[in-house]
C-alpha cells in the first residue's frame, strides 16, 4: 500500500509531506516541505488569541493549503490513502486537543481516502493523545538498545524497548525559534551560529526550571506550556540586551533537558540515540547533545535512509494505513490510554 502523510509541527514553519510504501517493511519513497506563506504562518502562531469565527476561517484556509500541497506532491502518482495530522493549535494532555486543517478539502482535491484527527481516539480512551510517532519508531526500527529523538518545536523521545516508552522531554526548537523571531526577525538560528557566539548563562538557565521536566511519563507538552509568554517572563530583558547569550542558554536548555529526561526515566543504558527533526541541522545543539547523551551516541536518522524532516509525515502516513486496515495505532504504554484503539477519522 502506498500512503502519503502530511504534518505541520509545533514550529509551524510549513507542511512536511512524505510518501511511503508499506508491506512487511516500510520504505520512504519521496519527501518535500511546503513553507507556509508568511501571513498564514502568523495566523497559525497567533491562533490561541483568535475568536471563534477566525478559528473557523483558519481551519478552512489550512485545509485548502494542505489540499494544494497534497495534490502538487502526488501529481500523477498513485496513492491509496492520505494521513493528515493537521496543525495543532491547542493541546491539553488527556483532556482535549485541537488540530486545524479541514481534511475534507484534501479528500475532495485528491479524490483519495483521507484520514485525519488522529489524537482524539486516544484521548477518549484515557490517553494523553500524544506522542503518536512512537508507533512508527517501533514499526521502522524494531526493538533495540536505542532511542529516537525528534527535535521539532517540542523534543520527544521513543525508547525502542520491548515495552516501548515515549514522551515529550520539553522544548526542542520552540523557545530558540521564538527568541530568534523576537530578537532578530528570523524564523530560526541557522546551524546554531548565533548560539555559538553567545555564552551560556547558568543563572538565566535556572529560571527555566519547570515541574514538567521532573514529571514521570506518560506525558506530553506543547506550545501552550513553553510559549512566548513563558520565554519573555524569564528572559525578556536579557533577550533585548544580549540575545546571543539567551540563544546559547536556550540551546543548552534543550540539550540538557533531553539528556536529563533520558537519564531520569530510561532504566536501561542506550547505545545510540537516532536524531531527526529540524534541530538536527543546529550544529551547536548537536554538539551539546554529544555529551548530554553520553554514553549513548547521537546518530542522524539519515544513516537509516530517512530525511530528518520526513519521519513525522511518514508516521502519519503509516497511521493512516493502519486506520483503513482497522488496526490500532496507539501504544498505551506511551500515551497512557486504557487500551489500543484505531486512530483517525476516515473520509472515503
């Protein structure tokens, strides 16, 4: 079966699209990212402050944008199913979760069966609704003395043990990206160059301590927790006066909280941590991870034939395949759900 997955993550920088072939194994066939137009991205980033009519309008506009991306990506190719994660604009773990991007537009534009709203069934079964990508990690990598680490807006880990463990460790790129937008008007710190110029401020770092980091899994986080307000409350003055030091400190915060989470919650020593996501391109962050993850070795996911940004859309392509086959796609040991459930709503 050939499936296409669409994903727009916490960083809200665009729609990542991947095509996979699923038989007994999974193979990545193609990958592409479609950046959001600037105005649309600003609406997404400000969605928490929108009124109901504006949220409804954004839901439709994102659906049409997703549909255009899917149609252009597929072209004249043959696809059996599409899985669209949508754009998360609010996530209250275990209570409610909202992803925008009306999938009916995708189904209509492509005339392909489309699966959407993957998180709600897990929430209804008592789970966090996240993370869901560990199902893909287990399917693709199998069981081994390793973990995967996705450095998106939020950083998340999957431990590839017999009883899989997965959780969000805390901020990945979200605070770094927010600081870059505020201080430099840029979407991200390219290759970690600005962070490399700054000095890590230990006093400032202590201000970012949060109970979430010590909370045991199952757990998940989002921009609601590690928000612009969270950032400005802790370092607004410093961001104006010495932004490079703030970037250096935030980059180290991500590396340290990832390393601390693995040492705190993973009982068995790991040989490697397979890294994906946009943060993989941040050389300063990757350098810091080399020692915060020690003795495990951070290894780029490209070694396993996947583009760093392709894993998440490929994961929702796989979950779409499982949905149309009537197979459960959540891992209760990861999300905390009472039982395995089929994820997603199917639009034929």
